C-alpha cells in the first residue's frame, strides 16, 4: 500500500515538481489579441514598417531547437520561444493542480476499499478499482460495458475501430502478403472460409505490433509483440478477431478456439502492446506535428495575421507537454518506467521509428485520406465495415471543423489571387517543409484556397480530436482500464498453451493503483462543458477579439453544430442486442463537450 501512495505523490510532481509556475500566468487567454483588435493580411496593413519589424523580431526570437522525447520535430526555443514555452507550462500547471488534488484525495480511500472488499483475488475484483470510485477525478467513469463485457471478442475487435483506430489496416489482396499462416481447419471453423479466401475477398485486417520485440523493456515486467488478424464475418458482418501471434519466445499463435484463459491472455498481451502504441503515437502525431507547423508560423507571420491567430488559438498550452513529459514522464526512472513493460528508451525508439513514416507525414494523416489508404472506408477491394464508431464521430466533427475553416479562409481570401499575394502566408508554406522540416506538407507556393482549408482543418483535428481519441479521458474510460488493458505483464510470456488463470500475469493492487492514477492525470474534468471545451474551439473572446463579423458568425455556427453532435453522443444507449454502434460497450469519448479544444496532456 505504501508504494502506491508514493507513486500518487510522485504524480503530483508532474504538475509542480520540476518546472515551477510563475505568478503571472493567466488561465483566461486562449489566443493572441492584437493591438488594434483586427486581424489583417500583410498587404492591407496600414503600418507595414511596424509589421516588418515584428517579423524580424519573430524570426530572431522563435528558433528551432532539438527535439524532445525522441527524434521527431524540432522543439521551440529562442528568446521569444522560451517565453512562450514557460507561459504554456505555467498554464498547464494551473490546470493540472486540481486534477492532482483530486487523484491524491481519492487514491487512498480507493486503495483501502478495494483491500477491505477482498483485493484483486479474482478478475471481478478489478471492478472495485472503478465502480463508484474516482468521482471527482473521473466523473464520467468507465465506459459502460468495458468492465463487464471485456471477455467478448466483439468488444476486443471493436476497440480497434474506436479507442485506438490508428494501427489497423485492411490487407490488400493485390499488394499485401500474409504475415503468418493459420491452419485452414481452424480458419474454416471460425469464418467458414480459408485464410487465402478471406484475404482475396478483402475481409482480412491486421494490427502489427511486432516491432516492439526489439524495444528495451523493464526488468520484472514482460510484454509480447503481437500481430493480430481480424476479419469481417461472412455471416454476421461483424469485425471479429481471428488470431494473435506473440512474436516472442515460442512465438505462439492463439485463436478463439483455444481454451478461455489462453485466449483471454492473448488478447491482454495484445492490449499491452496496443496501449503502448496509442500513448506514444499520440505524442509523435498530434503533438510533434501540430507544434512544428505552428513554429514555422511563429517565425513567418505577424500576430495580426488571421491564419497565425487561428493557429495561436488552437495551440493553447501546446508547448508545455514535451518539456514536462521529458522531465517527469519519459525520463529514466520516471512515471513511464515505473508502470509500462517497455522503457523510456523504447518510447524514444518508437518516436524515431514512427515519426518519419507514419506519425509525422502531414497530408497522409488527413482523416479521410488515412482511413481510405488503410482500406477502412471507401474500399474497392473488400466489403464495407458494418460499424466504424471512430469514423462516424470523428468524421462528423471534422466535417464541422471544415465548414468553419472554409468560412474563415473565404472571409480573408475572397479568391485565389489574394492568397497568392499574401507574402507571410507564402513564407510559412515555404518555411514549413524546408527549415522546419515538416514532412509531407503541401507544396509552395500555395495557390488554392482549398489547400489552406485542408491544412487548417487538419490542424484543428489534430489538437481537438485526434489527440483525445488516444489520450485525455480515453485511457481511464476504456483503453487503459484493468484488467483487460494493463501497461505490463508480471509473468514471463508463456512458452506453451494451457494457462490456468490470467491473474498471475496482471498487476497487483499496488501496481493497479499506480496505473490508474497515472492515467487519471490525463483527464481535465474541470474543462467539461466549459469555455475551453471543443464546442468553444473558436467561439472564445481571445480569438474573436480580432475576427471579422463573418468569422464570428461562423464560430457561433460551429459551436451550435458541435453542441448538436454532443447531444447525439450523450443520447446513445445500448440497443436490444446490448450493443451501441455495433459494440458491447458505450463509447462516448469524442463528445465535444468533454474534449478540450487543445493539446491538453
């Protein structure tokens, strides 16, 4: 019990321990307010000399520094850059303080109540960690069904289409070979088809975490490096799991035909890999990418530029995360090393491996394009997924963000000619892929308004949707909930099937409290239904202070649309088959009233 309390107190350092807040931090400013209260394009600025001087200061004061937490994008430095970083850290500390206090206040009673009730002597004991607990730290609680239906294969497979939809792809029968074989009689029994037939019909999907076999681990904790097949069932139309290959030790292949405890352990082993993937991918994708694009804007555009104002608004607090994470979370012996099977060294290796090819490319990660490229929507070589909760919710939100971005761009650029004449905008688009080294950024010069709309929509998606799909409340409500989603295993990976119980592989009470409190620190419950939720991404006084009437109306319309989306998500329930969006759990993680509009953690 003592070790758990020590860990909880250590979490307090995440907010206040190493980077001390300054006394002048303000929690109310979401964007830069310009002196004359009006955003203006450079060719229409009545004071070009002052603007030119500002640009000189920006280029001298905002510099590209070494990447933090692995080799991804440059991190902001320079005299002005350091001031912005410190300001963001101060603001982050203010938001983290009540979260830390809530976790600390509730942790000891949870620890004691679970112990009194019998501890974690069976799988049902893990429900005690969550049921009627953490009412302040996590007022929404665990997604209904996650604690009761985790043994269902449909829940396991549908998590790939909701709480971490980024690593799954459909195997293209023309371009993709099968990474491993399964006996045909097993596949026939499970699917009514052969593995080759599933592949040829475009019904076979894969999630591959085999790369984790080469990553550095923590002594006393264990992990596989699973590759998993999923398939669209020819009978039900559901996406279901077919097999899980461990890629370590005896390299066992598990299927749903195995004994219950063996198959449950296989899914848990996969989830250890998937939780690691999701937490670090969000760092290399949403944080590193949004930051570097904004850094290029800081150096090339005046604060009076409307596009700069748009970016400043959505990048609220953004530069706090990597410095705090590098000193508290991903440092040697830090909170990550205290909980996960893979170490901080593995984190940095993942970032170095994934940023150049998967996480970092800008246009390749546009929501629609990414889903199409992975064969998840609009697929010409296989049947449509019956349900895709992430695409449904994220797609609806991104569509709303795009409508706003379109109105915003059109308000300042009535035609493509004006776009081409904007020297600051063109400098930004030139700087991003060159000096800033943004991967796969649209080519310079920027000649079409539609391209700018694409860029701005994607950045709002990264900060307001993509980030929170993997981080924020999601790990505490679904993807990191025990016993099905541990950060590590506590026994070596089996060399043969026949496990009698998964319990010895799971974290004990102290380690479970450690995992739970760490993930609770990612939530910002005080921002639920607040001026800083996603509904108010652009409908806030800081951003609107310099905006035109057209943009103000568009921001109000966006707020209305996001509120409507929120009401739809909040109104979901289980149908007569015990399903919601085709899943045996109730997934509300992209409710705009529950999401910060910014990169909160």
